[in-house]
């Protein structure tokens, strides 16, 4: 493995993620439009990136898909239970207030940071297979890290976290791929554990996109513009996944 290449492409993921987050902060007054696009991106990542990879891994390694689906259901339900537990805890704060809780945004952002860490592991494992594979994987990660940064900031702001706190989590998300990449210099991760992770995180993504972000994007007023942005988010993800 060429450690210099690993450093260079890991640094590029940092810049890409940071740029996406800064974009969301700059246009936070357009948060509903950003969130409509973000929901499409998240659903697209699951549909065109994670799910096909799960199917390929099941076929190539002759694995039982039941475990993956259990992991998917667990990821969905754990985030659902944690989010609703936070809301139940605050039920009597104000019966008529806009029920947004910073803890929910932080929980979702932490889930995305975990995914970014695994993206870094993907880069490191790619370089273990060879420079060409490593570069291709890194380019794929860099290309969607911009939206990862957008997603992290959007979720934080949506749930009434301060821009300062959103920046803190954005930096964590930007650093996560670097840490993941260099983690692979120390350990190797079995395929059967990676595929369980993919299923688990897929459940997180579907819940965040469909149950959290998408309803919020339409909370003020639905429009064809918002719907078009969601479709655009999915289309962009499909194109990137198809090319890379």
C-alpha cells in the first residue's frame, strides 16, 4: 500500500465533507430545499450504493441474507426508539411548541459520522488491494462526501442545534474518513462483519431519510419544487454510483 496516496485521498475526503457542510451553513435560510435534496441523496445512497453492495457480497461470499435484513431492521428500529424516547422524555415541555430537540439531530449526525468512518475503512481496504482500486474507491467516497457534509449540518440545524455545534459535528464527520482509512493499517475487518454493518447502517439511512428529513422538508408547505429536489438528489446519487 502507498501510504502517501492514502494520505492525499484521505485529505481530499476532509475537504469535500467540509465544503458540503459550509454550503449548508451558508444557505441555512433555504434549509427546507436543502433537506428535500438531502432526503433524495440518502435514499439514493441506500438504493444505488449500499443495497447493491449487500447483494454482491451475499452472492460472492455465499452468505445468509437473513442476518443482513435483521441488521437492517435493527438499525431502523434502534434509531426510531432512541428518537422517540427523546421526544417522550420532553413531551410536557410545551404542548404547543415546535417539537424539535437538539439530541435527535446529534444522534443522526453521529450515525452519519460512523458511516464516514466506514467510508475511510473502504478507502484503506481498497489501497490494500492495490493503488488503482484504492484510488477508484477514494474518488467514489470523495464524490459523495460533499453531500455527507450537507446532511450532517442540515440534520443539526433542523433539530435546532446552533451553527457552532453544527460546525463541531461537521469537523467530526470530515475527520472520520481519515481515521477510518488509517484504522485499516492496524486491523483487518472480516467480510461477514462488514456486510452486517452495511445492513445496519442501511436501516439508519432509510429511517433518517424517509421518517425524519423528508417530512421536515414538507413541514411548512409541500411543492413540486421540493419533490423535484428529492428526485434530483436520488438521480445525482444514481449517476455517481453508476459511473464510479
